[in-house]
């Protein structure tokens, strides 16, 4: 991985190569600061303003693990493209689409969620974020004294779920995401968006994707060798080509990108 600020000339060359940009961004931890509780997440006004400006030149897509309706409301810009529930539901030019799932998958999700609820009785400060096609288990409020014992219990509990052919587990940043194991993920949805805007604009697209967690790795892998992939927070195991040191640097990158887009258009 290379730090963005050390590669500005390299990235600028790609941005100015005569291609139309497609900017795709994760929400939590990327354009929204990580908050103590998921309902507190928000999009800063300054970030929204920059994204609106970029969208005057090139399409902007928000790709989130949150339900589509929730992320659209939190971002609050109708003209953007959105993908929610890790790509299982999406809206392109206000047309809604949904990836259908079998009853077996939905049943596996429901049963696993009930099992997670049982853990909450032992550690009352845990919470489950309800979503239509997945769920997220949060444990950031478990105290330091109990954290080691809790993680040991959680590891034992999760091990069988990793082996479930119907489900995927993403354990990262004091959360556990349980989503359907389908031939569809964040990687597939950004490929769909990539192809859609390439056909629509009849021009080669330069895809730019930024995300901050394990759930974004499918997207990084899908764009390997084809675009600009950015991880918020350095991680040597990530498939992203570049990284930003922390979430606070996303606005600097977006402003830098907007500046170069304006130069290119002018």
C-alpha cells in the first residue's frame, strides 16, 4: 500500500488521462466519522458540499452496509447513486433494484440473529443493528475489564458461523457483520455501477473507490488493476492500492480531487 499524499503525481496522471471518473465511497468510517452508536453517524456538511460539487462533473455513488433507505436519508442528496445492504439493494438514477434471496438464506440470518441475542443477556451493553438483509452486532460499550473474556466467548460463538455455507462474517472495529453468502457483494455492485456509467457515457471510466473496513475488500479486489482504490487507515493485508492515515483525511483528498477535476475540465 502507498500513502495517498506520496502518490499525488501518480494519481493525478490517472485522473487527467481523459477518462470520466466514477467516485464510489463507503459511508461509515469513510465519509462519516465513526460514532459511539450507529444511529449517531452523520455526513458532515463540508463533505456533502464537496461531493455535490464533484457530482456536477462526474457521478458519485455511496456504497454502504446500511439499508438503502437509511444511507440515502443520512447523505441527503437525491441525485447521487446509492447501494445499501452491502450491495444487495441499489438505486441508480432513482430506479430501485433488489437482489433476491432464498428462504434458506433468510432463515439462516434469522436463526443466527436469535443466537446473538442470547449473548446480550450475559453482556447487557451489546446491541444489534437491525437491517433488512443482514445485521450488525456492536460491542464497543463492553468495558475494558470484561473485554478479554467477551472476545474469547465471541470467538467460540462465531467459529461455527464461519463454516455456514449460507452466511459471511466480517469481524472488524468492534463490530460483527453477518451477511448472506451470495454471488453478490460490494465488489459485484461496484462492477455493475462501473459498467452502467461506462455504457451511459460511451467513454472509458476511471473508477475511484474508498472504504475503511473488511467489508470493502470485495470492492478493492474487484477493481484491482482497473482504478484507484483507497483504504481509510493503513492495513498491509488490504487489497487497496493506496491509503489515507485516518478518516479526517477524506475531505482533503476529495478537495484535491475536485481541484484536479476542475483543471481537467477547464
